[in-house]
């Protein structure tokens, strides 16, 4: 089963061919980070223009690197949502045109299902499975009892983890996207500012990061006002410690409560060294298998969309040419259970 996956929901134009939903044959990602950097974040109009320029090139390159022709494929998958509507539509229209021209089935995939299924490119999923999804726009704990079944057991009530990283970075005048820089600074740091941990209600699996973000901003403003030197490394380390501690503790509690066989991390922030180390150590001690994809599969890519889309295809879930971009799309189970 050869599936082409296309992703264009934000600032990466990506295409990939995946075999049987588990094996990457090619994986091409064109990042736009350089174009958005000077604005300190993703500018939707600029993103759309880049996707228009890149999508055909990336798609052809993915086929070329896979050494396959369109007729060798079994289906085309594309991110349906959530994301920037203008950005989504470019990937979707490319996928529709390609599917129509080559008479291939079309599958619309949820971006976060993609992030989760990036893990299937590394090892088989074992159910029940708990996924910690931490990305630029999402922070969620998702319970999966089988393929295509998603139960949201907790989510952020305000900022996503990646969003908090990027905003804190901005306050520290660190270039966009700030996550990787703060991660590096935290590791180089020889000390840490103590920032609060936000646990919410005792039994809640929800998250909140806007209070932590404000604490960092206030700390910085107060120091500047008093004319004190700040140590950005200590701020980075203190911020990261708070994020990692809360994410790890809630994931562990959920893994115990739902008695899961496997825990996985997914999304851009799962590239975070501090978080990976913490989760690995915690679940090693707990005796629950834990997995996180290699860095390249944590951030947006086409392979993850092809992996999730392959499972949908196997389950007989397909779209038609009326497929439209859904910027606020919810993560719903596709097995209807
Ligand atoms: P979503 O997947 O929610 O739609 P997105 O696709 O924009 O959002 P991703 O591409 O999955 O998000 O992840 C990008 C985010 O990951 C950015 O916020 C970035 O700062 C963050 N990130 C990347 N690497 C790291 C890291 N090492 N540490 C912390 N954050 C990181
Ligand atoms: Mg991105
Ligand atoms: Fe993403």
C-alpha cells in the first residue's frame, strides 16, 4: 500500500510517500521559517504564497525520491484541518487535482491524528495508548483504545505549550520559533528562576500555560524596571522546568488511571530535549513503554499525514472532491465507536 501524504496547514509545505502506513519511502519538507522570522511569527498571507510556490515542487520531489510514478500509488492523503484556511486550501487543492488526474482515492486527515501517527512510522501502536500531543497550537492528552479512536481526556484551557515557548522567547528577544532556542538555553544554564507550576483542579488533566507565560513576562519587566540585569538562561531553564514538570506529571497520572500499554509523545514540542528526557526517565521507572518520534517527525511533515491516512484508507474512510479546508476541525474518531 503506497500512500502519498500532503501537509500545508501552517508554515511547512510537505509531501511524503509511506508504505503500509508504517514505512517512509520519501519525506520532503520545505520550511518557511526564514520568511516568517522577521515578523516574529507565521503571517498567514505569506504562508499561503509560499505554499503555492512550493506545493508542486515538493510533491514531485517526494515521488522522485520514492522512485515511483502516480500509477504506483494507492491513494492521496492531505491535511483537512485544523490550520490556517488559506494554507490548508493549497495542499487540499493540490491533492484533489492529483487524485482526480490519476484516478486515486482522496483522504482528508486531521493534523493532530497525523502528529500522533508519526509514531507508527517508528514502532507499532499498542492499545490502550496514551498520546501527549504538544505542538504550536495544541496541548492535549488523547486516549486511544484502538486505531482511529480518539478520546480527549485533557487539553489546554488557554495557550498551547509551543505557543507559550514562542511567546516567552519573544519577550527574551529570541528569534521565532523560540522553542528550540529556549530548549538549548535551558540545557546550557547553570541556574533557574523558580516559576509557578499550574496544576488546576486536583483531578484535572487539563493544562494552562498563560499564567506561567505572564509570570515570566512580569519577572522580566520588574527586573528591567528596577534596572537589574536579567539572566535569559536562568529564565529559559525556569520556564522549561515548569512546563516539563506539569506535562510529565499529568501524563503519568493519566497513564496509570487508564492502565495504558504504551505512552507516546507527538507534535513540535515533543522535540524538546528536556521533555523527552523527563518522559523517558519517568516511564522507564514506571515500566510503561514510552516512545517519541525522531525530531524530524515531531514537527510538521507529510509522512505523518500519510501514516494516519493509510489507517483511514484501510478502514474504508475516504473523502470526495468536495473536500474543503476546516480551520477549526475537531479530532473525531474515524471508526465511529
Ligand atoms: P499544530 O500542530 O498544533 O497545528 P504547528 O503545526 O504550528 O501547530 P508544530 O509544527 O507541530 O506546530 O510545532 C511547532 C512548535 O513546536 C513551535 O511552537 C516550536 O517553538 C515548538 N518547538 C519545536 N522544537 C521545540 C523544542 N526543541 N522545544 C520546545 N518547543 C519546540
Ligand atoms: Mg510549523
Ligand atoms: Fe503541527
